[in-house]
C-alpha cells in the first residue's frame, strides 16, 4: 500500500479515458498496478463460483447469449433447480475455496411467485453458509429489490454490456436506460452492484471506453466490475466474430482499474481461451477476481485444478471468507 489513494472521480470524459486506454501497454499496466496496490491486497484474488439456476428459453435477444430463445444455439430450456441442489453446489464451492456464490437465471425480468420465492430461499441458505451471495435475474422492480435485500443478498449482477451507442446493435428487446434503472434501484436498496460488460462483439475502442465512462459515473462506483471476453457460441448471431486479442482484455482491465480504484475487477468469461501468461498479465493490470469452477452458466471455464495450479505458480491466493 505504497501510494496515496487517488481521489475517486465520477466525471471522466471519453477523451481522457481514451488517452489512458491507449497508453503504451507497459506504462498502462504500471499505472494500473500502482492504483491496484494502493487499494487492494495485491496478492489476493476473489474466487466466485457461478451456477445457472434457471437455464435457457429467455425472451430477450442478446446477440451474444446462447440462452436466448431467439437464437439457434440449442441450449435447451430446463426447469429451475431445487434449493437443495443449489445448496449442494454452494457447499462444494465453499470447500474448493470460493468466497462468493453467484446464481444466474435466464429471465428478462424476475416474476413474482414461486420461482422468485425459491430464489429468495436460495439466497438465504447460501448466505447462511457464510458465502457472499450474488444473483443475476434480469430487470427488477422496487419490491423485488427490497425482498432480495431482506434475504441478505450481497450483490446483484446486471451488466451494461457495452456503450449506449453500440447497445442497440446487440440487444433490441430492452433499452440501455432500462438497464441503468435496475442498477439504480439495486444501489438505492443498499445492495452492492456488480456491473460490467463484454468485449469482442464488434464494438469500437471508443465504445469500450464509453462503457467505462458510464460505469465510473455510478454513485457509488460498482462494487465489482466483470470484464468478459465474448464466448463465441455456435448458433448465436455473434458466433462468427474473430477471437478477442488477450492484450485488448489487458487494456480494458487496466483502464477499469484506474477509473474505479476501489472496485473488484473481475477477469470473467473467456478465460478458457487464455494462456496462464495472459491471465497473469490481467492480474498485473489490476484484475482481482475470477469465476472459479468448471462452468460459467452454459459454457466452459478452466477447471478448478488448472486454476489452483495457476494461483500457486503465480503466488496468489483466494480472498478469505468475510464472516
Ligand atoms: N438474464 C440476466 C441478464 O441478462 O441480466 C442474467 C444472466 S446473463 C447470461 C448475465 C451476463 O452474462 C450478460 O449480461 C452478459 O454480460 C454475460 N454473457 C452472456 N453470454 C455471454 C457470452 N457468450 N460471452 C460473454 N459474456 C456473456
Ligand atoms: C458476468 O459478467 N459474466 C457471467 C456472469 N456475469 C453472470 C456470465 C458469463 C456467461 C458466459 C456464457 C455462458 O456460460 O452462458
Ligand atoms: Fe436472457 Fe440474460 Fe441471455 Fe440476455 S443475457 S438472452 S437477458 S439470459
């Protein structure tokens, strides 16, 4: 913790962010690492395990997502998991060293009734294990946000995905403002917000920087910021995109770290295609969280043994449980 903490800003302009993003990579990573160690335990990585509790058949048309009913991606809709199945996965995640358990549902918006009640019970019981608990259920109204807060939810994931300008090229069934409204509701209820985006969908570098400007304008800054590299799933409209250059991921992570010094920055989807060296460069650039476990929601992730070996080789350790 050698540097004076930089003042947190919420008024970044696109040109300012673009200058940072485009710095020589060594300079950018050096600066990001300085911010990182001023605010975080520099050898600690948060391990979050993801579980899809309601898979497929989603009404939204998000171009990247295999769970959309609009695409040919052949993720069969499946019934919602039981609370006891979820709890068994959460216990296993805890035993493997995860400190956060994140549950996803392929919903446009959470609907009141038995399914939502079941999610609340999942949150209560996962929380009772001492794990941080996160859910991502689509759009929420005020009552649902309050119910989730009452169940002890730690964080709500709701990604902005990209810039306002590029958003309509990827999703047409909801608006950017609807996304921001849910994020605002969650923040007002005092639940931590986990919000970030995806690179590699055909957006420009300015689009990436605009998304970071918007994320860094939130009050408070998001507690966590997932940076996903597009997983190109056959049958989705974005399946034919070229692979994301890992160094572009490094730039994005470093810029997010500099803009949002206190946030946990998560190196999220896309790790299965990254080498150990590329991942370590992401950690050097300020990433301090990963999804940990053999699967993301419907696609693969490095297995636990590979991640444990990576952390060991790099001399990093999982963030301890905070009781
Ligand atoms: N249905 C809810 C929603 O959209 O908010 C929650 C689940 S949704 C799958 C959560 C996030 O996963 C999306 O916002 C998107 O950022 C990310 N995601 C989905 N498919 C992806 C893909 N193929 N590659 C990278 N990230 C993806
Ligand atoms: C986030 O930013 N990435 C996660 C989590 N939040 C919910 C989801 C990644 C999904 C990748 C594609 C899949 O496995 O279906
Ligand atoms: Fe549905 Fe979420 Fe996938 Fe969009 S990202 S299609 S809202 S599950």
